[in-house]
């Protein structure tokens, strides 16, 4: 999918320098992907203490390794 964004020259230059990508497009894509990954991690961390886990890893391992 294509998206059009207008960046100032300083921001575009800083973006390509910081990410060490050859083009503004590649740099913006890299930053977007990294930002999305960070946001997902924060979302998961916010669930800490809210999700109940079953202590059944041994049974699951047996099921995984059963012939």
C-alpha cells in the first residue's frame, strides 16, 4: 500500500543518517516497523499481572514430543 507523507529536509536527513538507510523511503519504513514492534511490546507489558497462566508446561511438552 502506498502512503504519501511530507517531511522537512532536516527530518529526512536525520532519518536517513540515524537509520543508515540509503533512501528516505527505506528509512521511514524501518522506523515505522521498529515503532510498531515497540508499541506491541508495550501493549504486551501492560498486560503483566492481568493474564492468568496455567502451570502445565510439562504436560504440553509431553504432548509435543509424543510419537
